[in-house]
């Protein structure tokens, strides 16, 4: 499924902070402002114009500008912005799948993607298989004559499993199958799958691109040929994004590389602390040397990311732990500048059955931890006081 793709080398030679700040800017020609102007119109002239603009067609001025920035960040020829991560994922998958086709999905994926597959594919006549693991051979075992897409996610949500991006991309190319990856947890700052041969990259831009817990958006990036196909599906599904949110997202991305670097550092410090804590059973973070995917992560990531998961000792009630936190927020979603924790069984993977969660290794005691940009010492102090209170309450009761 590969095409002869030449990335925008002029943009890619720029540093990540320069791309975040300047690529895809709109010039304020009237007042010479330092930031992109916001064009809120949903109705544009259609006669005597070079482009007939309409929000659902992803071509308003702010949409077009942001898509250039997103393509440059992922080393792609083109990109489109959607109303949510699931809008991006579902549109991308339905672009390259039709009745009679088969898709192989990685076992350890976001719960929303899992739910989309099991609740929607069958009624469209699309077959699907989940891998039994996340190794390249696990994907190869599930391939059928009618397989059209290999779908992976690395690092995965919520257990931070690491999949060989190049290995899966090479397998897909060998079998003439399209490869697609959810790159949300890594962000373009830490990982660029297209450089390893992946065909299509998807993101929940709600996360690291937005970064402030106030934007909901999604991204698809690929070569122009594949994005032309995604466009045709996208205009039918209607998952476009309002220009005000587009403008906010373009603003947020300007600081993404700086934020993610700080979150990488915090996550490494926190994972090291939790890994040594007598109150913690298991820590899942690819930056730890004892993580089974550590060496592979080093080879394909520029940073290990701001996400980790851990399991408290059985005697420490996780629900009580959440209630006792003062600084870290028990909250849905992830990747904001504030640190948050959640229970995947109650949130991100709640739509999965207990049996399917067990297959992925997701326990009720698992806590997903999104590191923000606070001082790590303050976060550690918050965890320690919360655990101490839970222990005290348990003993008292």
C-alpha cells in the first residue's frame, strides 16, 4: 500500500519548536498582528474565487493553515483536522475498509477504538481480528487474504506496551496492506511513524496537541493520495471542527514540544519513584530499564512520553486513594499541563467487558497517570500523603 511519498523537506528540516510555532501560520495582512487571525465565517463566496470554502470540506482559512502545521509535525504530505480523536479514527478506518474486508487490530488499544470495532464493523460487513499480543508475528498470524488494514497503537493505552513500528509497517508493505497507527500517547514530539514506513497516522488532538484540557479534536496525516481518500469519507461523515477550536488548537500546538519535554522528564522521575515504592506492585513505563519494551522504545522514540500506569498494593484501596489526592486531579482524559489520574476500568476502557479487559491485563486496581508540568517533588508528596491517609483510614476501620 506504499506510495512514492516525498515529505515536505523544507518544513521537516526545521526544528520541532520552530514547526510548532511558525509552520501553518496565517498572516494578518490588515493589522500585522503576531498571531494568526481568526476567520469565523461558515459561509463564503462561491463565484470568482480560487477555492470554494465550506467548514465541512476542511478548507476554511484556519482549517487549511492548521492542517499544514499538523502535516509538517508528522512528516506527512497532508493532514486533516476532525472534531474528536474518534472522529479521526473512525473516518480513517472506514476510508480504507468496506464490506468483505478484514482488519487486524492490536490487542492493546484505546477502549473507544475497541468499542468502535466490536459494535460497528459487523453491521457494515467488515471482519476484524485482535492480535493475541503486540509483536510483529502477532499481527502476521491474524492476516487473511481479505485483510486490508493493520492497526497498531504504541505506546498503548493504558499499559504502555511498545510495538515495533517499522516491523509492522514492513509487514504491511510486504503483504500489500495499509498500516495505520494511533500516535496519541507518543505525540509527534516523541515519535514520527511515517519515518518508519507507516501509511496513516491518527491522533486524538484533545491530548498533547491541545494540552490544556479544553479542546476536543482529532487528526489524520498521510501522503496526499491517502488523504484525498480520507477527505472523501470525511466530507460525508461530517466530523469537522469549528474554526474557533481550530484557532485555539493552533495556538496550543505552539508550546507542545516544550510541554511534552517537561512531561517526559516528570514521567521518568515519577516512574522511577513508583518503581521503588513499597506501596506499589507494578509500574508500566517504557523509560524504565526493566520495561520489556524499553530497548525498542529507545530505538523508535525521541522521548518516553508523559504517560505511565501503576498498580497499588492490594491493601491500598484505589478509590480511596483518588479521594485523598490534593494536587493530582482524578479526572477523565489525559495530557494536560496538570497531572491527572484515572481508573481505566471506569473510564477509558469501561465499554470493554471484564473478560476482554482481563485479556489485555487491565485490572481494577490499575491507575493511569498523566504527568503534567508541575514539580515532581510536589506530585510525589501528594501521592505519599494520600497513601498515608488511606492506610490510616483502613487501619482505623
